[in-house]
């Protein structure tokens, strides 16, 4: 339910569709934040120091990203999802099961970073059709960062 009328040059139905896509992106981002923080705490082995630091850098950036995504949803006039149950329903990111090796953690995060890129990319046609440049800019920034993170993590598996 919208509290007040919003007139930013984007139809309400388009804003809703974009906000729905961004809600999925927010859920994916928050889920990977939690997963990366988990791995930061629980990584072991010869790559501990490297991975502990890398994971911290990545989860810190993800924590900032969730705020940017949620604020864009709010700017479009819709409530941002903010509960575990909403994130669980909206995310495409699987939760880790059991105790993982460092290599398994890295592989899962590669897959997760790539999944976020795919989620962001899926929103582009909707934002583009609505001439929603701010959302397009946000999506471009998110995709660029997650592609870079996936590449950096992937390089550790070679």
C-alpha cells in the first residue's frame, strides 16, 4: 500500500515490478552476506589468513549493499523486505549444509556471486523499459562488483 502518490516518471506498475526484482536482489545479497560472514568465522586450513580477510572484506561490502538496494526499493515507493522468512522465500541462494572445507566455501561463494549477477541482470529489462536509470546504475554497480568477486574467488580454486 502506497502512503502517498509518487510521481517520478515511472508508472506504478513498473515501479512495483522493479521493486519486486530488487527485493529478490536484496534477499540474495543478504543471504550471501550471512553466508560469507559464517565462512569468515568458520574457515580453517592453510588458506585461513587469506580467506578470513577476503571474506571480511566481502561481507562488509555486502552489508553496505543491502542498504543501497533497500533504499532504492523505498525510493520507488514500496516496503523493503526485512525478515529472514521473506529473504528465505525470495532468495535463489542455497544455505550451506554441514561443515565445509575452505575449497567448498570458495566454490559456494563463486556460485553465489554469479547468482547475484544473474538476479541483477534479470531486472535490467524492466528498469530499462521504464527508463529507470538510477536502478540501472545500481544494477550495473552490483553486477560489476559481484563479477569481480567471483573472479577473485575462482582464482583461488585454480
